[in-house]
C-alpha cells in the first residue's frame, strides 16, 4: 500500500479522459468564438431558460424517475430472493441477470424494436392467444420499458450486495423481540439496505435521464429528451457552446441529486424496532 507510484497510471488516465474533457465542456459552455478569439458569455445558459428546453428537461426527468421507481419495485424483491438462504439456484438467477449485460447496449435496444413492432414476437404471441395487440412502439411506454430492461441489473446488484451482508442474527433478534415479517422488514431490513437502494437509484437514474439511444430507437424520434438534445447540438447543429451548457446543467443536477441521496443515506441509515 506504500507504493503510491502504482496509482499513477490510473491518475493519468482519469486526468486525460475525465478531467480534461470536463474542463473543455465547461470552457465551451461559457465562451463563444468571435473574430478576435473566444469571448466570455453566459448566453448559452440563458438560452436554456426557453420553455421548449425546460419541457425537454422535465420530460427527461419524469421518464427517468418513472423508470427508476419501476426498477426499484422490481429489483428489490429480486435482490431479496437472491440474498435469501433458502433460494438454491442463486448462481443461475444471477447469471440470467448479468448475461444480458454482456451484449452490446445498442443490440439490446434493437432487439426490443423487433419484439414490439406490429408484426413482432409479442404481437404474434398475443394474436395466437386471441388477445388484443400492443401498439406501444414509438411511445413513452416503449422508452420506459427500454430503460427498465437495460438498467434493471444496476438496481438489483447493489441491493443484493447489501442484503447478502446483513447479519442474520440481527433479523433473528428482531423476531425474538416480537417483530413479525412486516415489522422486521420495515424497521430492520429495509433501513439496513438503504445504502444499496441509494446506490441502485443513483446508478439507474443517472444514465436514464441522459440516455439518447433508447429514446431515439424506441421513441422513434417522436419526442426529444435531454440526451437527444445534447447529441443534436454536437453532431447535427454544431453548436458546441449550447451543447456544453446543457451538459454542465445536467452534471450539476446529477451532482445535486447524488448529494441529496447520500445525505438521506447518512440520516436514515440503520434500523430499530421502536
């Protein structure tokens, strides 16, 4: 541990690929190029106040929140099942959760387009069962479904990691003190699992609020999220200043949300029966 020189390759890597790009993004967000060079300006941030862009941000945050809540409702029970001692097929279930992550993110999203299209696998099965077909492709529902599918493992794994480390004697003590299953979960298990819940929420919300591939493919370009807007500024419009300003705003919002979640984790950590 005293050989600090071993850390230098990682430090150099982070400086080149994290610190320097962030400095460039901040620089472009507060400057504009003129005939005399770069001039300090806050015009790009002022432009964001336009109701059109505010609505894009609100839509992005709402869809990300909905996806995060659904991932939490689905991921926590699955993590609890995996952490249970009586569950004998943990490795198989764990592999089924991790295996899709080995596939390319873009390919997974394209697969959902094939499944949800009018003559896709889902509607073919529903037609065979004489059930009404689903027409959710290129809608908000398809975007949320894509987010939940792609980011659900990031909710399950942190919660499972925390639940599997809870000392069983604590749960047994709570039961000996008269707590039933609901009380033990509400006052002992869930408070002790909050670090995993906070990590899962952060790991799902951050990529969900900035995604652009899912909204572009499953949303069909019917609406724009903040990630699509940033992509357009850099690749289509060539307005690097406004795109950088949007990126800085999103970084600030994400840092604020992480600060709030970490503060909540410190305040609400632990558990008690009273």
